[in-house]
């Protein structure tokens, strides 16, 4: 064994001993953990960027779809039909179960399109949904309750497009004043 071999043997033995030292092992584990953490953070940043891009794309598509629906929604045609149908159904649905089912299907279809017919008979007057055209006194109903719907309103995507024209219950004392 020459000097070269002895030095190589000492160096190798010291390297092996060093690899087995607890401090060196801990440092190696910390380096491994830091490397893994860096890879995870990089993957997380990429994932977040993808999510943001998907969110922006989805939002743009949803806004585009909403604009198309708003532009293509035949509000006047639906309202004209619904006006007559609503008043007729309101008066006759108690007597005709088939008419009541048809009215329910029509309302479901409108709800799917984001529209609602405002027929709030026997409900409290709300100036954001209703327009009072007259007042009457009916002792059988509380004050401020809608007694009759003269013309139904329509709500589209949580915005009142046309308020319902209604008759509101008012005490006879307030009406005379």
C-alpha cells in the first residue's frame, strides 16, 4: 500500500465517518426538506396561477353568457304573455288544478331563465317591488297588505324591471285625512 492509497483510504474513511455523524445526517435531511419544500412551493405557485387563469376565463365566459341572455331575453314578449296568463291564473287556479300545475311549470321555466312574475296578493306592500295605484279599506286584512294586483310586475336576475301595480289596504281614517 503506497502513500497514495493510504491517503485515499484515510480520505474515504473520514468521508464515511463524516456521513455517519448525526450532525452531518441532520444537515443532509434539512437540505432534502428545503429542496422538497422549494419544489412544493413552485408547484403551488404554478397551481395558483392556473386557478387564477381558469377563474378569469370562467368569469369572462359567464359574463359573456349573462350578456347574451340579457340581450336575447324577450322581456316584452314574456311580460305581455305573462301579464294575461298571471291575472287569469290568479283568478281561476283555485278552481282548476290543471291550470295551477301549468302556472307552476311556467313559473319554474321563468325561474330557470332568471325571471320572476311579481304577484304578491295578500303580502305586505314593498315600494321596491310594488307601485300603489289605489287604496281600499278591508277590515279582514291588516293595514299595508296588498288586496289586489292590477298589473303583475317582472323581476329579471334580481332586478325589478317592472313593478307590480297594486291596490293596498288602508284604514278608513287615514284615507279620509
